[in-house]
C-alpha cells in the first residue's frame, strides 16, 4: 500500500437495484394483493453504506461487481453522483444484483434478494484495491463469506480498522468475528450469531458479551426505537433513539453504519459517534427508499441541534 490514503473508507460489498412497491400489508402465502406503483431505487447494503458515509463527509471508495446491463449503469452513475469512487467496481457477465422489496403501511419491509454479480466478488478483487490505503473498511454479508473473511484479513494486514455488519443474518466463524474492530448487528442478527434470544436491552447485552468471548472487540447492537447498545470488555452504554414518524425502514441500518464510520473518522468519542449514527438512521426512516433516504451531514446536524434544544 502507498503511504498516502486515497480514501477514508473502503466499502467492500453489494450493489443492488431495489424494486420497491408499497402495500397496505404483506401478502399471505398464495395471496395476491394490490400495491402502489413500482419504484426502481439504487440499493444494496454495501452501496447504501458507501453513499451514507459519503453524505456524512467521508472520502469513500466502493469495491464490488455489477452486471453489464442497464441496472449496472444505473447503480454506477448514482454512486458517481454521490462522490463515491467506483474504479474498483467490475462489470460482470452475471446480472446486476436485485432486491424485491415490499413496504407495508407501518414502514416495515420484506425483502427477497437475487445476488447476481454480487455473488462473484472475490478475494482477487480485494487484492486489486491494495493502493487505496483506507482508514476503515466496511463489510457486510451480501457477497461470499470467504471474500468477506479475506477482506478483513486484508484490512488487518494493512492497518485499517474493520466495521462488520453481519447482515443478512447468518452464522459466522470466529476467525471473522475476531478480526472486526466493530460488529454492528440488529437484534435478529445478534440472536442468530449467538444462538441466544434477544428481546430486550438485558438480553442484547448478554448476547453481545457472548460475541466478546468469541473475540469481538466492540459490539454495537441497533435496537430500532430503543436506540443502540454499545458493549465492550470495558463498558456498556445505551444510546437512546430519536423519536420519529417511520415511513420506511429500508437502509436505516445502513445509514447508521455510514454515519458511525464518518463520525469515527472525525474523531468523535464512541458514545457521540453512536448518537450521530442514531440520528442518521432516524432521518433515513422518515423517507421512502434506500439511497434516496440517506441524509446529508448538514441535515443530520440540523436535526440533532433541534432535538437537543
């Protein structure tokens, strides 16, 4: 790696075209219901987090794959418009990743993913980004797990901190867990990672401590309306959520992670970084869609100043 960084944050992960429809409720098996107009929106957990961090002022590069199709063109152009470096995104013969999303009247979502080109992101792709020299590498689980593990090893070998968002929920090897400086799961993901039921603050703390025993350094559990819980070997901190009227929770977790990454880079203390991330997630949940909902740094600062008066 070169001595001078070419980006603050390298996001290694997925890019999806989100096909979104609003419906009054989720359909039952075998049932057809009517929804609103179909929206095609840029998404994918990796790309969402890249845009979220960039909108909070970080210098961001994205590594991944899209297809040689119109969806791929659409996603790359959107990242460029959000000042995300796309030079490490390859065009693949597979179709671009797609997510089919139904949003109900309460703003909750149900998602079916088609990985497409995301499933071809490889360790060799990661190695080709050796000149970026980022301070932080953000990882999720919408690309192959062996690639995620290699990316975490790559980060450690090159002095970068790792933020791991273990989503979509799945079990993970301890080899990966112990490489993450910060693991940021929601309640469902934490429960699956640990095999422990997570239903409240106390059970979230117990499950987070189980991850610490497996080698995790810091666990930040996102708890929706209950805020976030920070658990390390030296402290446990609950950071309250901001009360908002929920429109669509799609990408709220990604907004949290991008905002947290940008806050760390600005040198904020851990509790303050999580508070800023909570504000990012809250604002994202007040708007429809994935990347269109992600707030700017000015929007977050205005929101926080008004709420703290």
